[in-house]
């Protein structure tokens, strides 16, 4: 008599108040008894034949609809129906030509099952939705796992193909629709039962069940995300996970907390398209757990979220950046209070997990680092708004940073394998990978030298350089060398090198190459280029304080390999860069055998830099430039010759010559024409003038001589530089020439003498620049008649000496390196001939009326006497010139010409004296000099009243 009662109960369950009446009346008790017997035996009671699968399934549906106690048995039987339909579908898919009548019948029954279950859920969702959803989701998991290894079923990793396969199957698609309907019906109430079933099935059948999670998650993203996290938190607390007790993957987390892996898997599937919703939900859970009224679930929220982050790097990357931004002082204070009550062991475990998560974080790594550093040790320029942080918060961040650096050090230095043949790929550190683009920012922060901050960041720079060698190592050193402005800041670069040089090879060559490439690519401002050169010079000199001497001896030779590249910067448009490059090159150990082309380019650039600095009168830069040229001349004799030649050529060049008192260059014809018509051609004017006037038949000719009022040509000025500056420039230049001439052969000549080869190079440069067409001319002195054919050249030589006051000191310098003055024979002849012609034509009463010619005559004779071209008795006659008449000076110079014609200035007449280290000339071998003293003695006799005191100096 219990069957009718059961039928009534089933009717009440299926037909709540207000529900629509079923299409047919419920079966009687006798009919139900027959259906139960048929269901259990599988035989038709009326005909005694075996029930088909379709009839058997309809019998189960009848019992499911009418007899509540048979509900579980009926649902269990329907599992076989769905299994059979899936098998038939896969067979039909593998054999497209096979008959599908049986499969169509199964699909019809499956559709009927869906209709019945949908009616149940729609009629009473609270009672039927949990049961039906659990049945459908569990069945999908069983079917997915059962047929996962079948031929033709895609691999679990091919999620899209697997989803297409199962959604094309009537049975699995029906199960998915049933579960979706149940979940939709429970969203407004409490869908935890449906989500719990999803999690339980995911635990058992993952990864073959992932296609179900992906489809349901995309259909109900917000509901699935929130409820999955909620159910996961409940399971985390239910399995006895303490608030500070966290488990690493593989350390028993899946066994201790079964659903945690499913939560991670489901959220991982949804993260690709719904990362924003996941992030909002995680942040909401985090902030709500810090509220004042906290139950057991709220206390376990933070450990639960940490556990999720440990098991899922994707979730960690989704939320890390925004989580750091939300950690304002009030939140940090609440978080500190939240963990203050934990035991020491659990707190240490939590801190270790936090450090581990930071090491595995790539998204927002630089922001996380800034947050930790600013919280543990605020910078002097940072003012935190709002309430102040508690001391415990700063101490905690300080501890996290120290543990983070320690953990990173272990990860970086333990990446290798003792056996290189079995060494696996290096284990990546996402935190350091994400910091690679921020090397410059780290260097800038390090160079601020603020308390503990720069120590932390300097240590992190070293770890990042080792981890990402060689590029990050060279970049870090490059930025530190470029941005350092004080010796304390520069010491950080040398300290970093000391750390890296023990484990990285070729660090300095790569760094210097990076510097050169960055400079020539134009990626650095001029001010930073200059600062880089000054810092490199300080390191090479060892003036960096801590660690400098270890880096300097290694850096110098490496920089010397780039001599050509660095020397080109001496010609930089920015004077500060050129001066800094000169400072660097002046302290480098130059290569012993540089390429001739590179050496010549360096010499030219250094010479140009010298004159540029001399123009600005900067003593410090002038010293660097002089030192560079002197060191270049010490490389080899050829280098010394090139330096001397470039200096002499540069000193006589237009623009530089004015530094030594030379007359400004005359303007060109075009410039004169533009200045008030001063450049009008008289030839053109006369042509027009004679064409307009008829002068035929007469003996007179008329020429246009210009326009009255133009006046005489303005005399050439000497510039506006004061005489003291000109004298100082000349003395500086001559000192440099003397220093460079001794560079390559410092031990071959006496300490007070000039090496003959260096003096010869200066002499050749003088001839080439003063009178280029006379280069290589004969050294023998021509007779006076032959000299008349070179009047134009002689006048040009005299004009050059008059325009360039530096030439006479250069002659004296050449004369000091006997017998080098012999190679200036053509200049001496031209100058002497021009001076003789002037004194012969001069009609003044005394020589003081021609001051320049008097000075030139004295300087010429003194230079020839210094160079041993004249014997002492003739070399002293220039002392008489200021007291004589012009014609007397002409006679004396003519006597000198005769002596030089008979005794030509030839290097062969000089003999080297090893004991003195000098070339000397024995004038006794040249014959009797007395015959050339007649004019001199006559002039002395005539002017004995004025020159009596000097007469004793002119006795042979």
C-alpha cells in the first residue's frame, strides 16, 4: 500500500501549487508495480519479450516521473543510455557510410530525457536543480574520461577541437544544456551546489573535463568566477588549512585541499577572456577579508589567495600590478594587524611565500620593486599622503626585500649544473626577466645614494647583470658610467665591475663597445657624452675612491683599442665633448704600434683641439691637449714627425695664425666688391673710358687712375689680442713643440738640446708652409747674380715672415737642433735677399726708421749663428745693426751672403760629438774667415766712437 503513497508524493513534488497539470493522469499503483517489475527485469510483462534500449529508457523516465524512490536508479540507468549514444556517435563519425537508424532512435530518447528533466527543473528548481546538475556534470566527466583515449578523439590540450567534437554529440550536448538550465535556475538563489558539483568533477576528470569548464565558464563568467572562488575558499577552510599554512605545488596541496587544483584550472581557463572579472573578484575578496568583523573564512582569505597565486602564475600576473597599486597606507596597516596575531612559524611561512611569488612575478615587476623600496625606506622627495605607516609595516618590507635579494641570489648563482653535458636549460626567473627593460631606471635610482635604497638596488643590479649577461651587465655599467656625477656615484660603477668581473669574461671590452656604439649612434645628449668621458678618465687614473685601482688598469688598454673612434670626437661640434674626449685620451695608455692611418687621424684631431683650446685660454684643457700631443709623439719617431708637422701647419693656417700675432687674411675680390665698390676693376674702367674718347692722331694717352676720395688702402691690423696674450701663446706653442720633439727620443739627445730629427721635421714643415714651391730645393747658396731670378719668391717669403711673427721663433727653435737649420736654406736665402734689397733702397738716416726690417735682420743673423751657419765673429754682427746706417747694414749683410756662398750651409759639415750628444761644426775647416771681415772692420772703424765697446767681439 506504499506505492500509491509514493505516487502521491511524486505528484506533490512535481506539481507544486500553481504549476500546470501534466498532459496525462499519473499511473495507478498496479501500473507502477508493473513498470517497476519491467524496469528491474528488462522484460515486457505483457508479451514476455526483452525490452529494447529505447523502451527500457522510457520505463526509467516513467518511474522517474512517477516514483520518487526510484529516482536514483532511473538516473543511473539513463547513464548507460547516454553512454550508448556517445559510442554510437563516435562509431558513426569513424564510419560515415554506416547505417544510423539505431543512433537516431537513441537521439530521440535522449531528447525525451532532456524534455522530462527540463520540466522537473522548471517546475521545482530548488528540489531538482542540485540533483540533476550533479548527475549531468558527473556524467559528462565520466564520458570525457572514458573516451579520451579513443582513436579520433582530440588530445585534451586541443581544447577547441575537443569542444567541437563533444558539442556535436547529441548526448553530451544535451547534458550540457541540462546543466546550463540548472545553473540558470539557481543563479538567483544559491548556485553553490551546482558549482560544487563542477569542482568535484573537475578534480576527478581533469584535464579531459576542461572543455566542459571552458564552455560553462564562458556562458556564466561572473557567476562561475565568484562561486568557484567562494567554494574553493570553503573547501580550503574545511580541510584544515591554517591561515598561515601554505603549500607549494607538488608538496601535497592537491591531496590536502582537493578542490584547490580545480579552482586554479577553472580560473586559468577563464583568464584568457575574463581576466578583468577575475582580477576584480580577487581584489574584492582581498579587501573584504581585511574588514573589522572577520570570521574563519575571512581570516583564511589571504592565505587562500596566496595559495592560488603559488599554483597559478597566470592568476598572479593578472592581479599583481593592481594589487600593489591598492596597497595604500590604510590597507597596509590593516594587513599588518591581520598577520600580527599569527604564530612566528606561520608568519615566516607566509613571508617565504610572498618572496617566492615576487620572484615568479613578471607583470609589474618594476612597480612591485618600487613599492617595496619606497615602503621600507621612503626617499627624501617622497611624501606619502594619508595616515602614516606603522613601523611594523616598514620593518616587514625591509625583511621582504632582504629575503627577496637572498632568494634571487640563490636562483641566479644556482642555475648551472656541475656536469655541463647534462645541464638542462637555465631555470628562468620571471621577476628578473621583467626588470631587463628597466636597467637605466635602476641605475638612476641607485645613483641617488639614499640610505639603504641604493645598496638594495645596487645588489639587485649585480644580480640582474649576472642573470641576463652579457647585455644587462654592459648596459648597467654603461649607464652608471654615463650618469655618475660625483666620485661617490662613480665608485658604484667600479664596485659593480668588481662583483661582475669574477664571473663574467670580456665585460670591459663589451662595455666600451657599447659606449662607443651609443655615442656614434647619437643616442646620448652631448652633456652625457662629456660626463661619460670624464668618468672614464677618472677610472683610468684611479681617482674613483673605492675599487678604482682594480678597474683602471684593465679599462685603459681596452679604451686604447678604440683610439680612432674616440679621437674623432676631438672634432665634436660641442666644445665640452671635445674637451672631455681630450682629457680621456690624454690619460690612456696608447697602443705601441697603431695603424698609420689611425695615428695620423688622431694627430690631426688632437692638433685641431689644441688650437681650439688655446683660443679659449683654458689652462686645464690646454694642459690636457698638450699632454695628449706629447704622448702621441712618444709613440714612435714617425708619430713625433707627424705631430710636429701638424702643429707647425696648424699654427700658420688661417684662423690659428692670429693667435700668434699674424695679420688677418686679406678679403677676397668678392668681399671687396661688396664693401662700397672698393673692388672696382681699373682695367674694365679704362676700357670703357678709352672707348668713349677719341685719341687717334695724338701721342698722348689718358688712363683712368680711380676715383678720388677712396684714399690709401688701410694698413693690415694685428688683431685685437693684447701683446701679453700673444707672447704667452707663442711661448706655449714653442714649449709644446720642444716637448713633442723630445717625445720619441727622450734618451738620445741632451736634456737641454733639441733632437736633430725633430728639428729637421719642423724645418721641413716650415719650408712647406711658407714656400711650398721651394720644397726640396738645393741647399747650396747661389751667387748674388743667380739670386736675382728669385726676387718674386724672396719677396713672398719676406711677406710671410712679416705677416707671421711666429716664424722667427720657429727658426730659432730649428737652429737649436743643429744641423736642421740647413734645411731652411731656401727661406734664409729669400729672407736675406729681401732684407738686403730693402736696406740698399732705404734712404733713412738710421735703421730705426724701419723697425720690422731691423728686427728681422737681427733675428735672422742670430738664428744662423745659433744654427752654426756663421762663425761667432760674423754671428755677432746683428748687435751692431741698431747703431748703423741702412747702407752699412746692407754692406754687412752682403758680406754674410758672400760667406754663405763660399761656405754653403750643408749638414755634411757637422760632426756628432757623442760625449756631448750634439752636432758641432768646426769652422776652421772652412778656410780663413778674415777675408769676410774687411767690411765689418771698416764699419767698426768708422763708427768707433759709438761702437768701441763692441769692437773686441769681432776679432777673429
